[in-house]
């Protein structure tokens, strides 16, 4: 009976440790995903700062250039 009790305790202990490990890994994975998103944002900002808009040389992507809107001048695009 003592042997059976010990085996049951060991199984429960292993399951508990397994769950704790899974929870810890999930938390780490979540942190890594957040870090990836932050790195992507920084990379985009660096790209814009280094390359900038090809149309007006402003600090934004070419696809977001205010000059694409009808009637805008280069000066207005830089201040947008």
C-alpha cells in the first residue's frame, strides 16, 4: 500500500511540475513575441530615418507621402 501511495504521489508531482514548466515556457514565448514586435517597430523607424521618402525626402515611407494627395506642395509635405 505504501508503494502504491508513493507511485500516485510521484505521478501527481510530475504532472504539477510539467504544468509549471509549460506555464513558464508560455510566459517566455509571450515575452519573445512582444520583443519581436518592438524590434520590428524600431527597425521601421530606423529605415524611415535612414532612407525616408523617395518623393519628398521626408521622414516617412514613400507609400505614406502627403504629396500623393492631390494639391499638396513639397513644403506642405515636409510639415505634415
